[in-house]
């Protein structure tokens, strides 16, 4: 493999870079001149089959049951205690205190408003201050967690003080483990922001889904306020809130990933066809992408939303920890076992599946396998493993959620000091979902860029030659690093075998 050099702007150097990128990526899946003539198959303008319908049914049934339960629990304490006589069924779990739904519902409303404002601010600042916003997410989150820990200890909430202190420490260790990757990560995020900012339609999609999420949060917070105000003992209230929080997490993930599919499809088409105004662009691509996302592909979105977030987060943490272990063989063996287990799961649950779903209308598992096999066959998986853009965006989402939860906790403390943790923790989740709906627009652009680079590096070169050169250089460096590391491991194993061989004189 020829080494990629930092390329000047001459056409000969560009040609050499493209050839090297093709070699590094293991070949192209799209012809070099296919940017405007690539056959999209059933992607746009053709019929699609429904996939993962079972999970679509489960999600809709879950929404109906949870919505009904939220309405009943909220109404039972609205303006009158035990309006629906539910307490007679919970006599074994009754506590000594009961409030009204309206005592807490406005506080949730304020928290939702703060989360919405933070999400809007992210959307507005992405274009002009995107790089600075990402840096704030990385560096401020550690400090914010440390400050929350001090405040919790000051308020005699020892458990939460320890939890936030541990979170701050883990966040700091993670940043230290990936600090050498942050320049490339920021580069990718800058280009993704550049892409989506030139597509105002996708920004409007994110805003529309934030409104939809706010409407669901109005019902969810009504029921959650009823739970907090109920006469059930604290243990029972916590269990109900955990169940409703899991439901809210799934619902929020589904909405975020629906935006992911819509935006990914749009960005992929822009890169494939060479621009938003290209003559070969399908008619009404955003509308068609939206239609597919909420119909034939919605079951796949519901299915993938259950697992992808947890697996991705676990993968980031294990990768960061694994890179800093050193020569502790026992610990390295245990971490390697977890690493390979998670890597196996990533084959079936990864965010790149949503691009395949958007463009080709495949099932979720089929899309995830195809995306991961594409990355591994071309070597682009080494570049993705080096990139931390998903983790950086998650940090911004966590920061938004923590700010929302802090505001809700402060407001609750003034009137209901014994409900601070309940209100604060659930408000964190509300804020994360609302801010995450803004963040997912950028993440969708990142995933589409990597898919296109794996399919054909020339697509990225045509869009942004300088960015293409930087990606190619980084990919070459990562492949060299992996090759060198593999050689070192092989040599070490051979020396170990020779030392223990019974045939040695």
C-alpha cells in the first residue's frame, strides 16, 4: 500500500490520493462515474416491503398501554386526591403523604421548556458555532458533573454525590483515553455540520419532531406528576417511574432514529448525486424519505432503537479503557473477552444500519450486517473505530439533560424538598431526549459520510477534496497502526511458544 501524503491541490496529486484511498478501502462498490447514474433500486420511487412488523406492533401496543396508564395515574390526582379510587387497590403500598398532580406537572412543563430551548439553541448554533459547541460538550461535562457532586454532598445526598463524582471521574478518564482522536473527530463533525446546514429541510424535520416529542411529553409528564404525587410508598413510586422512564427512553429513541433515517436518506442522496439541485435527484426526496421512515421502515426503527444506544455506549467505554490497560495480561484478557462480545453485537445493532434502511428499505438486522461487512471489507471500520463523533454528541446530549434536570431539581426543592431526586432524575431524561433530537441531525450526516466513503471514496472527493485527503491519510495511518500491532502480537506469541517448547535444547 502506497503511503498517502498530504496533498496539494494539483490534479496529479488528487488522482494519486484517490487511487490510494481505493487501495486502502479495498476497492469501490460504486463505479467511479456513477455519482449521478447510480441505480437506487427500490430506494426511491419504487415499492418497498414492510420489515420487522412484529416490533412495530409491539411499539404501538406499548404506546397505547403506557398512554392509558399515564392518563389514569395523572387524572387520579388532578385537582382531587384519589379521584378514580385507585388507592383501594394499593392499600398495601400506601404511604403517609399524598399531593396533587398539578403540584408537579408545571415543574415538568418548565423542564420540558428548558430542554426544548436547549435543543433549539443547538440547532441555531450548529451552523455558526458548531465546532465551539462540540468542544464545550467535551470539556464542560466533566466539570459540570463534579459541581453536581459537590452540591449533592452539600445537600446531604451522599449516594448521588458519589454517583456524580464517579461519573465525572469516568468522563475525565474517557477524554484522556481518546484525546489524540479529538482533532479528527472535530474535523468530521465540522464537515457534517457543513452538510446539514446547507439542507434547511432537514433542520425543519428536526424541529417538527421536537414539537411531536413535546406533545408526548405533555402526557408523559402528566402521568409522571401523578405518580410523584401519589400516596404510594417511595419504593412503589420509584418502580413506576423506572417503568415509565424506560418507555420514554424507547419512545425518544424511536423518534430520534426516525429523524436519523430521514436525514440519512437525504444526505446520502446529496452525496451520491453531487448536490441538492442536481438534475438526477429524485423528486421530493425528503417527502419520500419521510414516508418510508414512518411506514415500511418504521418497524425496523422500533426494533433497532431498543438496543443500539446501549451497545454503542458500552463499546465506546470498552474501547477507551482497553487502549489504556498497558501490559496487565489478566485484565487485558477479561477486557478483550468483553470487547469481542460487544463487537459481535455491533454487527447486528449499529447506527449505520439506518442509512441502509433509509436508502434501500432493508430490515434492521440485514442493514446492520451489510453496513458492518462493507466497513470491514473496505477497511473503513478502522477509521470509524478511531472516530469519537458519536461519543462527543452523546456528551452534548448528557449535558443538556443534566442542565434540564438541575433546573427541575432546584425548582422542586423550593416547594417539595422530599421529591427533588424523583423530579430531577426524570427531568434529565426529558432534557436528553429533546436535545438528542437536535444532535441526531449531525450524527445522521456523519453516518452517511462514512457509508458513502466506504461505497466509493470519489463521492467524498467530489463533495470536499480537502476533507477527502484528510480522511484518506487518517485511514492509511490507522491501517498501518493495526498492521504493526498485529505483527507485534504475532512476534510476541511466537517468542512465548519458543520459550515454552519442550523441544528446546
